[in-house]
C-alpha cells in the first residue's frame, strides 16, 4: 500500500484542473512563507534553505542554499541582481513543472519572491517555453494578482524590499534550459552556453549576479520557510529532504504524476502508482529522470528514488519523470528516437557534440533499417567516450550519451540481433 | 537601412506598443528582439523579410544579426504557414505510445508530409519535441491548444473542427 504522506507541492491542486488563484491560495496558507521570509534577514533565509538540504529539481541536483551563498551581498554588490525561474521544461519524458504552473501559479511566484529576497535580487524572470501557452495565461493572471496584493512591486508588504517580476516567453530549442544558454536567450542572442567560470551567481544576466532555479525547486521554498528545515528533512525517508514530483509514462496501466517522499522506492512507483505494466507487456527498463539519464533495469527496482541511491545504481534522478521501456518496444528504436532528438537539438557550438550526435543517430537508424554492419557497433560504442564529460562545452552531449551507453550495456544482444538479422526484430 | 517612416508602415501600432512594453524590462534594447519576433508572429502568423527588417531597424540591429537569431529558434517561423498549425510530438514517450501510426494517419488525412502545408492553405503540419504531456501520449498541439491520447478517431474529430 502507498503510505500516506504530506504533499506540500500538490495538495492544493484542484481536481477540475482549474488554477488556484490568489484568494484560494491565501486561504490555504499561501504567501505566509513570503511574509515570514520578509521578517528574516536575507542571509537567514539562505541559511534556512541550506539546512533544509534542498537540491535542484531541474536535473543536476545542486544544493540550492549553497548556490545562493556565492552571490555577492551587501552594499557593494553589483545591481540589479536577477533571479530566473527555469520553466523551459523540454526534457523528453518530463511533465512536472507544467502541472505546478498551470495548477498553482502563485506557489511559483511566492517561491521566486522568497529566493529573490534571499539574494537581494531586483528583477525576476520566468523563462517559459513557448508551447506552454496555458501556463503563460495563468501565470500572467497570477502575476497581476500578486502585484495588486503587494506581493510584488515596490515595497512589498511594507517591508522596504522591492521586486519586479516578468514573464518571458521563449522561442524554442531544448538547449535554452541549460542555465547559461538560457541567459543568452534572455539577452536576445542565440542560445549557446557560456564558458564557466565566471559562474552566473557572480556574472550572469547582462553581466550581473544571477540565480537560475528550476520551477519545482522554487515551489518548495514557501513550505520550507513556513514549516522549517527539520520538517522538510523529515519528509524524506532517506534523509535527503523533501518530496519529489515523480512521473511515469510508457506502457504502464496508469501513467501519471505523483508527489512522493524523495527516496520512495522505484518499485512502489512503477507497480503501485503506475499500476504495473499493461497486460501483454513486460518491463525491460526505465529512464528514471528523463531522456538524458541512464536506463535502470530489473535489478534496480528496489532503488530508493533519491539523488544518492539513483547515482549508486548507475543513473541520475534527473527530473524524476520516468519513461518505461517494455518488451514490445524495440530498445534500439527507442534509443534512435532519443538520439534523433539530441542530434536535432545540439546547439552546434562544439564539434564532438554536433558531429558525434549526427553519426550516432545515423548508425542507430541504419540498425533499425537493417543496413548496419558489425563495425558500426564499434563506432557506436566509442561515442560515449568521445562525448564524455569534459570533452564538450556543456553537459548536453554527456547527457545525450547516458541512455545510449546504458542501452549498450543492458540491451547489447538486441543491438547485435539488428546487425545479424539485418532488420529490426520488432518490425 | 529602413527609414523610421517605413518601420511605422511595416509594423502596426499594436505591435510596436507591445514590443516597447517588453523592451522596458531589459537594460539593453536589442535584448527584446526574440519577444519582438514572437509578437509580430502572433499578429501575422510568421516573420517575413519586411517584418524582420523593420524589427531590426526598430531595435538598432543589423538584419543579418537578427536573422541569425531568428533561424536559431524553432518557434520563429520565417515562412508562411496555413490557417491552422498542427504540431505533433515526436519525442520518446509519444514514440512508444504510437507516434508512427498517428503521424501516418495525420499525413494521410491532410495529404501532406511532415513539414508540409495543404494546397488549400488550411493546415501546416510540423513535428515538435516533447509537449510535457507524456502521461497522456500521443500528444499534439493545434493552434496552441494541447490535445492528448490521440488515435485515428480523435484526430478526425479534431481536424473536422478546423475550417
Ligand atoms: C541541455 C540541458 C537542458 C536543461 N534543461 C533544463 C530545463 O528545461 N529546466 C530546468 O530547470 N533545468 C534544466 N537544465 C539544468 C539547468 O542548467 C540548471 O542546472 C537548473 O535550471 C538549475 O536549477 P535547479 O538547481 O533548481 O535544478 C538543463 C541542463 C542542460 C545541460
Ligand atoms: S555540448 Fe552540444 S549543446 Fe553543449 S555547447 Fe557543445 S554543441 Fe552546444
Ligand atoms: S514525449 Fe510526447 S508529450 Fe512528452
């Protein structure tokens, strides 16, 4: 049985899928976190977030409070400082931030206001992917309400702190989700990543100190400030702190999205929440955190889904939204689909990525079409080394290699069969 | 270079007002260029050479510079599209859940390949990456509205609704 747990991020979401607007949000305790934060000093808010162990929910899992502590503070700090909500959600298989923005837009705005206050930011942007038009409408409405009620703008709730918040609609391309590419996109440039250092915390948007944070990460902040770091740590059985939005798609009986304690076992997610595999299909593997994570297989089903345990199993928690591979679906075809995506979305800045992904995609397609030879498999196996971390300008290409390298490891026989039989055995 | 008068002619008052409102959010004027192109596209369906030139002039950029940015972003259209735009998700969860079947059906019903526009200019059919509806795959967007759990029947109903 699923255990009954607190669901701070999603408990307000309405069954009818209508958004929670200001009045309802306030009645349910909304903006109490911001009120409490404004009574604290900014560095006290950062300390609280550090003690909560909140880590980024956008894929990389970096400790949030620690990231903030690199921002120059005090009288001599450069201004304006910026806070950016990364609402670019384009990782294939990922559908969690959209649910938060469409269902409870004020929760994001409150979280952003708290983060902005902690780093003494003057301006905040929501960087939203262009396709999320319903999110855009609801955020626009919520922003207007928040300004009206003095949660944004000049002298917020009489605290002396001022913050302007704008919605920016992006024009596409997955690489915009990478935080430095995102900053270039916000500056009206092509979205190529930037060299680090300097890190955005010191020199980010328009050269000013900038914090970029995932939507789900930010949505945790009102609750951490209201209820404290100990409460937050206690939510997770493995001690990493908090809950996580987990999603499952693929041929399971009940695909969906659930908020569960960080560290919930993979098996519970797949078998209880997602209802197990559809009749006539068998589980073969799962991408645990979106397209750019390594496959996990049967032997990993008892893995607690938190950062450390998933890493120990050889993958990454990533976005926490999983894609299930079943036995009626060709693993080579699935990896081809993924690498087609990555080849198309490469920003083209560095050679191993744009060239290597082009080759990767071609070879996988040749396997699917039955024209690949043994030597192609050797070339394919070399790609994860060619595009290993450190060999490319950003984390995009190493991420693209994660499903490939793990598929070669767990489904190697299936690759071989494509070559030997000169066809896709699933067609 | 276009004269200010020509810019005034090429961009509507509404378009210019919307662009200026967005421009106020940034410390440098050219930062608004992507917003500007999306604004023009919302009004006209696409960004023509004339519109591009006018936006560049308005923001003090070269046309080549702006076109280089336009072509980077897949949601900025430098070619005209049909009255309706259908964007079918071709990413992993939708692929597993029957993308190929749905695509073939769409192409057959509309009589165009992916990327094509129907002869009567009614529809443009484009591929798109994951729409964040993977639990209700296959998914597509028509004119900015999301439709999920697609099958042949549902596609027929959706297409019939679009004049
Ligand atoms: C190719 C690429 C795409 C990314 N896309 C996203 C995204 O869509 N949303 C997101 O929050 N983070 C994304 N990230 C991670 C961001 O670079 C950054 O780490 C994150 O926004 C920081 O927020 P967090 O610490 O709250 O997770 C992406 C990273 C890479 C390398
Ligand atoms: S790794 Fe790929 S996405 Fe990243 S900078 Fe290089 S070409 Fe661009
Ligand atoms: S893969 Fe199609 S909506 Fe996510």
